[in-house]
């Protein structure tokens, strides 16, 4: 896994632990882990100080998203046992100097760019967490449709009807039938984001709720899915563009 | 023109550039960063045989452009963007003054886009009027992300932008091509937010807003806006380039545009010289939507839709009568050469 990351670690640090923490860092705009996207170029540590170099797809990647990724990377890695200091480097980015200096000093975004940012990044981060929710939900809805469930049936399902067996995700339907929804990852991702957004995850809550926590009715589900599909296509197309451009950029170094 | 089954398809490249990014023209590291980023786009998505060396990419010259567009690229008319970027390039990246040289030489082959920057405020209004008087400016290309004196960008619904739209309308410049890109001001906002398009399109119903690169990376937000506004169009450059290496995504993007906007609102563009029109158009003409996508979206791309997208839609926006224009083109220098070679 992640063979393209250049690693140099002392025996005291376990690469798996580091990867596990890094897997939590997402490109907020794409809702994908930066490790999977190939944005991590190298990780080097000496005793308790680790330096990680990120390589973003373009020189112009928006500084706000770049900041979030750098900040999240540092925060996650500082939680690794045995590490006391983490330095994040951004390779070939127009604002690398400012972002590195601020992130590595533990400063907030608005401290880093006092003239150009009017507030912190929470709102922006939230906007993309919400888009990611719709995308994750669309995948689940697609699996529900593929498993043969009608919109009426989907609208009746509650959170408590969903359960996992090993790598499989199963759903109890109204006639007592058990539906196989395929790989558990799709539902896990949906549930994780649903909980991150503080949406109701109790067993009696509807399985499909919108971003305001409201139940989506059987009549509303078709249009809901049509819109969700476009959100998914948009995020996927961006991810695809970014990885293609990054691969081209790496090829030249 | 593209010929298929004895039919001639009129092709307008809705979005192309004639830039000078020669290292001598770089003002600073941003000039280099800019063109290298474009070059990454070029190499990432072009078929291998269409990849240029970096030196050629920096400055390709008139002869190459004429060959790539008109001799080999099936293009009849090209919409020539003007992008200034004086903070990155000493003489500008491709200004309307520079672009006008090639426009003057082949007047029926190019539609020249000028621009404005609302941050020039009152003084800029006079300069804008002067530009429209002095140059055959038929459309505008707006670049909201451009840096200027410490400001890192502006929005279409800024009060000063509205004064320029009023003037553009008064002067008869109706087609506004908008590049949505990483406007980095204020930095904590979504840099690619397309919400300002909604305001401007509603408040200026006489103007047409062609959103270049279909709002990517905000395709979803763009679709919601374009569905509500009659005068918002999808400029398909950049998205087009997916057709080679990511054909499935491309098909799904097209299905989304057909579903939300319809075939009358979609406009082809190559973004030359980021990509060359020849392969884009050949692959687009060969495009068929996969059955699962057709079924799911309930749309299809017909030969008629392709004709509209490749030229008729934007020709309509610029008031080009295709049959009259074809006749003119057959008699200009390029047309005569093409006929002799055919």
C-alpha cells in the first residue's frame, strides 16, 4: 500500500500507524483521502521529529484547501505516539512559504492570511463535508436501487434495519427479506459522515435523510437522487482531473 | 468544417488562445508557474501523439495556430480569448491588442473577445468604451481570478462590474464568456463559487453568459444555476479533454449537461493551445453515450445535437448566418488554400 510514498523512518515508528492516521486526512474538495490521491510525496523522521512533503496537483491549488490539508496532516500526525514535532512541506505551490510557516507554527488560517481571509475555514470546510455527504449517500442509494428496492421501500427503511456481517452490508426489508447491499465500505462512509455532521443516527431515524435531517419521501426520492447524482459526478470529475494532472506533474520531476 | 456522410458541419471553436508565454515575457515566478500548470493540463489529458515540447508550448506562433485550427482541426471560426495577466507577464499573456493582429489578417475566421476589470472603476469605463471603438470586439472574456494591485480577484456581482455590464449592453457587446477559476479573495470562501453568475444573469437578461469550463470544479452548482437562467450557456472546454483518457466521465458530464441544460445551451471549445481541436472533434463526432448512462439519464446525443454543440449554438449567439459565412470563408486566404489542397 502507498508504495509511491518515499519513506524514511526510525525503528521506533511504525509505518502502518502513520498511514492509518494519514488516511483520515481528506482533500476537502474531492472528499477523498490525500494518501489515496497520491498527494503524499515523502515522509521522513529522525527520532521524534517527522517531516512530510505534500505534492498537490497544481501550483495554483486554492490556498484555503491546501491550508486545510496541511493543517489536518500535521494535526493527525501529532497524535502518533512517539512524535513530538511535525513539519509539513508543500512542494511547488505559489503560497508554499506562507502556508508552511503558519501551519508548522500551529497558526490558524486567518492568522496566516490576515488581509485576504475574513474569517476561519469552518464554513468552507462544512460546505464540502455536506457535498461529500450527498455523494456518499448517492452511492448507498444506488446500491439500494440495484438491490431491487423501490423508492417506497427505501423511504420506509430505518437506520436500525442496516447491519454489517464481515465485509458485507445487509438491510432488513419490510417483508422480512434480507437484502445484500454489497461492500460495507459504502454504508460505513455514509454513516461516518452522517455522524460527523451531527445528523440523527439513532436506530429509529430514517435511513435516508437530507442535509437538514428531514426524511426524504418516496415521491421525493427520484428527484433527490437525480440531484445527488450530479453532485457525485462533479466531485468525481474533479478528482479524476486532479489525479491526472498530478500524475503528469510527477512524470516531469 | 467537419464532413460526415456528405454533410458539412460548421465548427466554431468557442474558446481558444494565442498566447505568448516565452520565458522572456515572464515577469516573475508566477509567469512560469502559470504556463507550467497549463502544460501539466496539456500533457495530462492529451493523446500522446499530440503532446508538444514545453518550448513550443510557451510560444507556438501564427503558422502553427492556423494549421492546428483551420487546416487540420476542422475549425471554421474561432473565438479568440484575451487574457491579460500583466502581473505575471511583461507584455501580457494574450491581450486584445496582440490578438487583433491575427484577427485583422483573417477577419472572418476570428471572433475577438475583449475584457474589462471592474477594479479599474470609473477610469476603466472610458478605456472600455475606447476598446470597443478601436477594436472589432464582439464578445468579452472575463477573468475574475486576475490579480491586480494586491487584490486577488473580483466577482460578477460587484457594483462596479454592473456598471461595465450596463455599458457592454449599451455598446451592443452581448456575449460574456466567464472563466470561473481560483479567485482567491477572500481566501476563506470557495474559490470556484459560481453563485455570482446567478446574480449577473438575472440582472442582465439582454446579455448571454457563457460559463467556460462549465463551472468545473463546481459542475453541480453550475447546473442548478444554468437550469434557472435562460441566458446561461455551458462552455465545454476543459471538460472536452476528458473525452480521450476518461471517456466514461466525459459521457456522464455530457449526460448531465443534456439533462439539465439541453443541447441548445452547450458550446464546444478546445481551449487551444492547452489542447488541439483535431482530436477533440474527431472523438466527439465518434461519441456514443453508453447504454447504462442513456437509460439512467433518459438523454442521448444525436447527430443534430452534435451539430449544435460544435457550432450552430454559438454561431446563433454571435448572429452568424452559417451559409452566408461559409461562402465568405471559402474565399479568404485560408479557404482558398484549403480548397486547393483538398
